[in-house]
């Protein structure tokens, strides 16, 4: 049960961070006078794709670690994680190509949330690393 709480905590922190970045992005679009329904739709789709990608990564890594703890080969777990990464990337590229070819949403507003997720993950981990250092000085 603890594993699921950890994953839920990571996903919720990332969702909040990405949502804040998307809000800032939408504000920039509005200030530039380029805010449209396709921008909003692109931001929403981008958020869903970014979060789905991260949740898929969490599930894959968690399952691979569980198998390794139960005595499975660590190299097999590593291969599973790597192949999952390639599959996730291919699926994302296919989805993005279909969305952009259909002119369903704004391309930049759809791709940026995926980048926001990457930056947010780095910042979350950075501050998680600093938290024990800061609290030990108090």
C-alpha cells in the first residue's frame, strides 16, 4: 500500500506543478493576444498526455522493481524499463502527429506541457534533495 501512496504523491505534486506552468503559458498566450479555443484544447490535451506518460513510467518502474525484489533478473527489469520508454515515446509521437495533422489543437500549447513535466520533475527532485539539508541546519 505504501508504494501506491508514494506514486500518488509524486503524481499529485507533478500535476500541480504542470498545471501552474500551463496557467502561466495560457496567461502569456492571452497577453500576446493569441489565446484561442485551440490553445486551451492543446493545453488540456498536453496536460493529459504529460501526466499519462509519467503515470505509465511510474507503473513500469514500480513493476520492474517488484519483480527484481522477488528474485527476477535486474538486467531484465532494466530492459523492461528501457523498452517501455521507447514504446511510450513512439505512442506520444503518433498521437502528436495525428493531432497536428488534424489541426485539432495548437501544436506549441500541446507540446509545452510535456516539457513542463520534465522541468517540474527536476525541480521537485531538487527541492526534495534540499529539504533534509535545510531542516538539519535548523
